[in-house]
C-alpha cells in the first residue's frame, strides 16, 4: 500500500513537472535548432544544438529592446523605492492631518484597473511631450507600483518602535537624518521585497508600453518580441531565442534568491 | 573672526533649521512627490475617463461633443459588449475552479521539505517567471495546427481527428486561452497555498492517525478547513485579477475569432486605439472601473463581516 502511494505520488509529481516545465524546456530546445532542423523536427527536444539563432537575434537589434527595458526598470524601481519609503515614513511616523485619508486613497489605488486610466494618460502624455519616450512609460508604471509598495513598507514601518525616533530626536537629529540614518537602513527587507516585486512586474509589463510607445527603437522587450513575431513568424527558433534571452535575467535572479524571490512575488499580494 | 559677530549667523541658522523642520517642508519633501505622481497618473485619469464618457470624441482631434448618457445607452445595447461581460465571467469562473485547485495540487505535492520537492518547486514556479508576452507567443506556437506541440501530441497518442485549429475556431478559442491562463497563474497560488499547508499544526494529523482516519478523511476534515481562509483570499485575488485580464488574450487571439474571446479590457482597447472612439471607450473603461470597485468593496465588507463572526 505504501509503495503504491509513493509510486502514485511520484508519477503525479512527474506529470505536473512536465506540464509546468515543458514549455520553457521547449523554448530552450527549439531556440537551439537551426531553422531547417525545426521544419523537419518541430517538436523533438534537443535534436540540434546551435547558437546561430542567438547570433541572429543580436544582429536583428534585440539589444536595443533590452536596453530600453533595463532603463525603464532601473529608473522606475529606484524612484518607486525612494517615493514609497519616504511617503510611508510620513504616513506612519509623522502626524500630518491628512494621513488617514491619504493612506486609504493609496490603498484604494491597488484596486484600480490600468485600463480605466489608459486614454487620459495617452492624451496627457501627448500634450506634455512625453509620449513615445521611455520616461512616459516609466511614470505611470511608478504610479501603479506605489500603492502596493507603500502598503508593504508601511506595514514594516509600523513594527519599528517609536522610541527610535524619540531617541534620535533627543540627540538632536532632524527628521531627514532620522529617516536616512535610522529608518532607511532598517527597511532593507521591505525594500528588497518591493525591488523584486516591482522589478519583475515592470520588466514584463506590456500594456503601458503598447499604448505609450510608437517607434520601434523605443520598444521594450515585450513589444520587441511582438514585433519579432509579426515580422518573422516563420522563423520560430529565432523568436524563441529572443524569448529565452528576455527571460534569462528573471530566471537568474530567481535561482539566486529563490526563497526571497518567491516571498516577494506573492507576499505583497496576500496581504492586499 | 568667529567671536566678533555671532548673533546674525546663529539667527540665520535657526531660521533655516526651523524652515527645514517645519511641517510644510516635511510634507513637501516626504509626501508631495508621491501625491503628485499618484494624482497625475491615477486620480486625474479616472476622473478624466468619467468626464470623457459623456462625449462623442475620436481622440484624434480636439473636437468633443457632449452627448450625455448616449455612450452608456449604446453600451448596454451593444451585443459585443455583452459578449465581453460573459467572457469575463468565464475567466472568473475558470480561475476560481481550476487555477486554485491546480495551485493546491502543486502545493500538496511539494509540501514536504526534501530535495525532490526543492527541485520540483523550481520547475513548478517557472511559468510565473515568463512575461505575458512570452507566454502568449509560446502557447500560440503550441496551438499551431501543423508545427504545434498540441496537435503533434494528439497525433502521437493516435487521436488525429482531434487536431483542430484551436485558436481560429470560435468553439475552442476561449477554452484554449483559458488553459494558458490557468497554467500561467497556478504557480502563484501554489506558493500561497503551500505556506498555508505548512502552517497546519502537525498535532492535528497525529491525533487523526491515532483515531485511524484515512489520508482522504484527513484532507477533507483537517487540511481543507484549516486552509479555508487562504482559499478564500486566493479566490478574491483571482476574481479581482480576472476582471483586469488583458495581456494573454490580446496577444493570443486579440479577442477573436469574432467576439469569442473578447474581454472588457481588449474591447475597450480596440474602441480607443484601433477604432478611435475614445468617448465610447471611456464609457467602457469607466464601467470596468465601477465593476472592479464594486467587487472590491463587496469583498472587503464580506470579509470584515466574516472576520467578526
């Protein structure tokens, strides 16, 4: 009975591993097939091992999309961290009159579907000349990253004892010194959570880039992939090489920081 | 020099210090930037969407004609819009009925801490690392009638007459995309539910073992009731998430064939940025906002009441 159970458990585990893992395996395997091999053997795994598709992807200028995505992600994540930590400090540790209302408003921001904001953002950006610029994509992404980030940091901030503020003030520290000198270093775990969470979200983001970018040389990776697909839908192996290239950064960070990564991607959402 | 005229200097220093530490300055430094970004890219757009929904407006020119509730009246007579609501409902139902159970099965498989499960949890989590664009494109290739993995697999197991053009057939397109959505988001629920499973006290199972309860009984009498709050949270997350779905549908079928996979989000996008009916699209966007808001508020009050009981 016990061995049967074990066998059953192992077969289910294996079957699920195929279902969940096969597509990525297929991406890697097919990206290593020269186009001719793909036409003769479209499904067979690792029937050829060649890096020519990767060379082709670089020749086609995929690194431009890579650079754009990197710029947007870095900028958005840094600004989100700064704004979210400072705002949380004000909301939790400084007593402003509107703190309660503002907190509620920011939390409500988590529920807003981006679609309800697309048209006005599109028109606004045309009017202030940031349409079709990387900064124009970064700004709304920052805005939509702020609510969840403020939520995560505020919760963390509440657990930091108020005595720390009072002690610092007794020593004559200003609010700025208290924030940068005492709070910011203590917030490290919360900051790493929002860096991973918003970083991955923004790296993979699609709809704002779709609406707010027009020139191919401004495209982010997801738009670039779509462009590749439209242009060479025949050259599947090259497309998959591009897809895998785009995924390498996320997979590497995942493998290095596994537990932290998983907690970040889900932790924020659970509490919301 | 220092001792000669200390007073004005220190006064100036005091003044600066007072200014720097005044409430207004603190507010400007710590909160104002966030408030500005938030109101420019979230509050103002929502408000503006609401206003635009009362206008006939192409978005290409500044010409706007006030038409009152006409957009909303048209919207509720628009059969395509009705189709999008029904499809969105399907997304919600599938998410709750399949995504979460698949997540639970995955979580149950890897719940014990050992080397095998460590490796499995990496594999099971992989889909969630891909971008929606990558997922959409890869699965579009999978469903390709000739080179696709799906039809080749069907041929291999000998049911060749099941080979169809999955995404081009209105009868199968929605199911085909929903399978992808379930596959993509299941790892997310796996992680949440695994954390809940680990939290079930071991003593409960030990006591049940002594009483001679079978594993199946233990699962339904101990495991499920204990993780019920997490199952409820997961359902809420997946309902709210489903209301906003867009990417994978847009990429794989763009709402087609016909309106068979059209969602509120994809329909709104089409009306605004393909057909240039921005006034009409604004009314769709605002209805979408209202539905999400209503569901969220309903869920919050429902949750609170449950918490008090």
